[in-house]
């Protein structure tokens, strides 16, 4: 009974769940906010760049507890090397935001 009601950051919970005990709902929401802000900035920079400009790299998401050592983009490419993920065309983004 005592172990079930121990604090979230106790040694037992840390041993059972690892780094995940340090991430509460607020921390997950902040990580999501950072990820969405980075994507919005990437989209704005992509739309406002010249046609001859080199495409910008898609932003990496914030690492979360339980994520593997391999970044998500590499996992996606490892699963489907024949059809790598692509973003919307520049014209589609301009039309969407105008």
C-alpha cells in the first residue's frame, strides 16, 4: 500500500519508470508548445524564402522520456526508405496562408 502511494519522484518510481517520472502534464505541454512553435517558424521561413533558396531542414522535436536514441525522422526513413516523408509544396503553403 505504501509503495502505491509514494511521491511521483520517489526512488521506487524512478527505478520503475525511469526519466518519465520527471515529466508531468505541464512539462509535456511545454515540449509540445516548443515543437509547434519551431514548426510554425519553419513554415514562415520556408514561405518567405526565395524560390532559389535551399530548402530548410525540418525542426527536430524535443526529446521526451521513452524516446529511443534514434531521432524520429531517422526512424521514419528507416521504416520507409522508398517513400520518404515530404512536406507541402511551396505554392500550396502560399495559397493556404494568403
